[in-house]
C-alpha cells in the first residue's frame, strides 16, 4: 500500500518541507470519519506532525500539495 501526505494533513500545511527523523515514531489508526473509512499513518514525534493517507484517497478534499516520498534527516 502506498501512502501520501496532503497539505491539510500536515501541521504546517507545507508538505514539501517534511523530513522524517532517522527513527520516526509512527502509528496507524482507523479513521471512520475520513473518506468513508481509511487507515492512516500518523507521526507521533519529531519536529513535524502529519497523517499519511492511502494514495488512492488523495485529492478528494480539495486542491493542494501532496507528497509520497519523504526524505529522512541525515541521508
């Protein structure tokens, strides 16, 4: 399954500048209220917080930036 981060799922709204820490704290959560029910991946630590949604679900909530690949700090 491929996930992506959309502008409204990032605390800053700027998904182009998201960088994962080398050892990110991530968790999954079922979101029945989002897009008819999906599982998201949420960051739980680090300098940025975000939720990633399944790629097939992007662009259903309006126009904005989206990224699939997030760089890792120090790499």
